């Protein structure tokens, strides 16, 4: 088997997996490995805070928290470049599109996980960050427009206040003693 096309590295949320070479669309790149738990053991693991549980079906859950399961480091994204699929009760991760080297590999953990574990407002995936950034910029603009409106209104309200503020005479910039 060829070595993994990705490496473990620092991501925004801690650790993540990053492509080390171009990967073709629909390549199977990893298996989600781990102990297989029955219903009771899975519930117990969930209650104890295990976040690396992958429900294969109603009876089998994979506990991927242990070492040796590199797939536990795939981070969640709402706009993922990978997804998971199940074959013969085993879980695999494959690429959804062509991947460039150094791209972080992600898959969508699903609405439940996002809602209950990550929290809808806490998602740090690139799509959510972009959306939040845009939203923040819009808010800033809105506030700036409002401040300007208020300032204009204040100016109009005041009687004759000289608008032209004299700027101090420009001093020629004094160069600091150059070390040459
Ligand atoms: Zn997200």
C-alpha cells in the first residue's frame, strides 16, 4: 500500500490532516479504525465524553479514540473536501474532489454533532469563519454609517463651526541617524 497522502499538522482547532501531495477525487484515503462497541458500551462511552464515536449502524459503533486511528484527526467542515462511507461495516474516508497539497482534509460530521458537540456558533471551519467575518464586516459598516449620520446631524445642529481645521505645518521628516 502506498504511504498516506497526508500528514498530521497544526490546524485552527488543534490538530488536523493535511494533504502531502495531490490527491484525486474519489480516492479512498483512510479507514476509521477502532474497537467495535455494542449499544450499551457505545452509550457508556458517549456519556463519558468520548468524542470519537462513529455509529456504523444501530448496533455497531466504532470507538476511534484510541491510538492507531489516524482518521480521528479529520476535522469537521460544513464545506468538506472528503466524506465517509461504509462498506462491510467498516468506515472509510474518501475525497470528494481533487485535493491540492497542503489542503486540510475534512468531512462533515453531521448536523447532530455540529449542534450538540461543536455548537452551531462555534464551528471554526473555513466556511463558517468566512461567513462570520463577512457578517462582522457588515456590522462594522452599518455602525460606521450610523456614526457618520449622527455626526452629520450634530454638525448641522451646531451653529457655524469652522469646518476647515488648520493642519499643522508639515515638518520635513527628520531622518534618524542612519547606520550605514
Ligand atoms: Zn462550519
